[in-house]
C-alpha cells in the first residue's frame, strides 16, 4: 500500500463518514492491498480479497462514494482482515 492508498484507507474509516472519497481511488486501494476488481454488467463491480467478496455498484454519474457504499467497503475490509 503506497502513501496515497493509505490516505484513502484512512478516509474510509474516518468519522463522520467522508463524502469526497473517489471511486477510482478505492479501486486503486483494493488492487494495492492484493485484491481483485472484476467489472460486471453495467455498473456492477465485485471486489475479491482474502476469499471475501463484495458486490457493489460503482457510483454514477458522480464519482464520489455514497455513505452506504463507504459502509459496505468498510465491512468488506474488516471481514477480509485488513482493519
């Protein structure tokens, strides 16, 4: 995990939930910690990490994550043993 990815990781777990986390930064973080990002139909995306999967829709038309997406990614990282 590089310095920028670490900042994104910290932003994901910040309280209150930040509203300026970019989708592409989260994809970079998942890849940087050894995860796999699989693009599905439309905006569907699956993150795989340590035998844990998260199916989520990428935000559109904006690029920032919504609150429920941040919460889902937090839970995914915790289940995958990253927190």
